[in-house]
């Protein structure tokens, strides 16, 4: 593993917070993490910006109001109800916020003021509501997980599992921004056209019968680029402010029927979930790894996608986990069961390559835009990161401990993504969770047609 870049005192593993829960071994939110979210409380229902510390949310809006350490542009950005303005100030501003927040939450003397006003500035995480971190102007979903592309391709297009362009082009499609939601509530099963049962027969219509998740990471952008001006690969990582867990809910039957020749549409646009927390690129610095080593014979990326520093540090070592809890399991008070794990290091293209590619035609990215990496499957069977893949399109259902089986998701199923990073010599950090519970399709608007 190469030496991680951009480390400073905020990564010091010896650092402790006066919030005791932040100091527990393997806490998701130690003082070295400090992910951002937009939250509200019962007492104050106005959405505002905070950071996670231990089991608490630290109110950055309140604390920045009268704190001279926050420069004026940052103070203004922290008054907003979304992170767009803060992200538009770029990585330097975020590093400043991180540094100040760490000082204010420190166990030492610098934390005294916040400690004295803890009741006012800290709220138990469990009692907060969370809102979308940014007003997502644009959402793009890549297809950068090569193990997923191969496994899904083998099921959908066995004659050509990996498209000929895959190792040259970071493939993506433009997703729907309006249906991006914080992963903590219900996801409605979509209605749509399902493929004909036999050739030359009409499609059927009704609730999706092959509802699936896709385990991905998402990332948010800083100021972006003006229209017509690409972001060079060497500068691309500076445009990525933070990472999150992302679930690209997918209606496989609708997708199979609609996607040729123009790509997925209604099979994806009904919902995309993100975790409430944005783990900053700075918090992730110790967990950067080299880009995936390309097997012998794979082409070297074209120059506009190749940067030595990105090859050395552009990958992400984030352990990912998917849990499932059915309605029957919850009724019996049985815990959610882990159905698969994976790791972001399996991505064939780095986030910086995705940004460079996205803008090479002059397309303008904007502050707060969201990019999905694509499903992150790994090389082993326990790392196939959608039901499509790990149940072979439903033909080998997963057996749950209570005797239930799942080929695809049923109503009442709750899917939870978790993510975390650990590395010798550094504090372990977590991404929180991205959760969705499947609700029955709403057939009221289409009446007897279903
Ligand atoms: Ca996807």
C-alpha cells in the first residue's frame, strides 16, 4: 500500500473527543471522521448542517454563528439548508471546517467552550431527522464495477457479457435527480411494463416482479467546471468533496424490456437512496489505495484518463456490507442478516477518472451534483452486489435463517447498506447506513388495469 496523501493532525489516531461514544474502539464516528449531514430536531424542525461525533450530531450552523474561526464565506455557507454552498467553496474550505470542528470537539482545552454548551450544540443522533445532504441538481450513475458488469452481462447478454468499449470508456447514464432520497424510509415498488412471456406476445403490465438493489458508493462534487471546459484528470480528485453509500434501486423486469437500445429509464428513476452522511474526501485520505491493477493485456487508459498520482492513490478501500430483514423476521424480533459484502477497491475506474471522463466533452458539473460509481461486486460469489447477480436472476434464491427465501425483494423487505474503513495505524471510520423498506406498489391510480 502506498503512503496516503494529505494527512494532517485531524487524522492523528491518538486524538480523542469529550463525546465519549466517539472514543469507543471501532466507533463509526470518531473525531477523525466528522462526516457532514443536513439534520433537524423536534425542537427545531429547520434543516441545518451538522457533523457526526460519536452518537451525537454537532450543530455547525449554531456554533459557527459567533465563532470567529470560521471565515465569513464558510459561515454564510453553514447557514444554508443544504451543503451545496459549502461544497461550492471546495476542498480547502471543507478542510478548514474539519480542522475547526475537530478542535471544538477535542477532549483537550480547545473543546471546553462546546463542552460547556453541549446541551445546546449536540443532539443525540437517534433523535434527529435527516434531509438530503445537497439539492441534487444532477445525478449520474457509472458502471465502473467490472465484476458486476461481467456478472450482470453474463445474465442479461450472455453472448457479449462485457461490452467491447468497457475497458476504454467509463460507461454511465444520466440518472434522475428528483427521486434521490435519504436512505431511511420507504421505497415504493414501481409499476411498469414487464417483458413478454413469449416472443411476439405483448408485454404485461403491473407491479415490478423483480425488484433489486445495487450496492454502490456515491460522491458529491465541489464547484465543478464551466460549460465547455473539461476538468483535467490531475485536478479531478480536488473536485470530489465527499463520499456516501448509494442504493440504485432497480426494477429488473422493467429494465430488461425497456433498456435496448437507449439504456435504463423507468427501471431506475423511481428511487435512488443515499446515506444521510457525507464522509469527506479528507477523512478518507488514509484509506486511499492504488487504482485496481489492470490484468495483463488490458489497455492502458487514454491519456486524458491517466494520471500517475490517481493510479497510485485514486482507489478507495471501503468495506461494504448489505443486510436484509424481512417483515416476518422483524415481527419475530430476529436481527437483520448479512447477505453479502464487498469493497470499493474493486472499481475498474477511479472516481477521478469518472469526473475527467464526465467533463471531457465540456459537460459542466455543478456543486452538489451526485455521482454513483456503479454496482461494486467483487471476484468471489459472496461479493456479488445485487440480487440479480447473487441469485442468478432469481434462479438460486438466497436462504434466510428463518426458512424464507428471496430471489428478488418482496414487500416489507428492508435492505441496509453499511460501509467502513480500517487500516493499521489509523482510526477506523464508518459511513453510517443507507436503508430502504419496500412498500407495496400503488395500484390505485391505474385501477383494474393491474
Ligand atoms: Ca447502477
